[in-house]
C-alpha cells in the first residue's frame, strides 16, 4: 500500500501576468485572489538564490512581482537593428520595443 500527501493551496492566479521590459531585466507581476505567501522562481533554478523570490508573506500583497536580470537564470537580451528604405528625418523619433516572453522561463508555486 502506498500513500501520498498533497498540500491544498487556497489561492489562485487572476488573469495573465503583467510583464515589464526594463534595460537590464524583466519584471513579472502576478495578480492573486488572496495575499500571496509562496515562492516564484525561474524554471529549473529554484535552488539558485538569484533566481527566486519567497519573502512575499511579509509584504501581504495580492500582486507580487519578480525580477529576472539578464545574464542569470537562463535570461538573455537579444538586440537587433531594423533597416528602413525611407530615411527617418523627424527629430521626435519613435522606437518600437518588442519584449519576447516565454512562459517556460518562470514558474510560480500556485497550481
């Protein structure tokens, strides 16, 4: 006879995460139904101190955030340059920023 135990967590993620693209990192905001007291970490990096955050119980927040710096936890920044056939002469230039986020990069502790 084998038995198994599971932990029931009375909380859940509400909606999609918000992703903020910064110069040196991305910031991930997750909204939860109740104050979050778990751990958020980069997939496969739960034991690396730079790749997780678990002090949310002190914050008593329903919108915890987690920062992933480029160069650690498997994160990297890819920069590319686009060329145009027409010259851009307007002094107020417009820049298009594309932030690619792959869900497998992070995992939270909620089901």
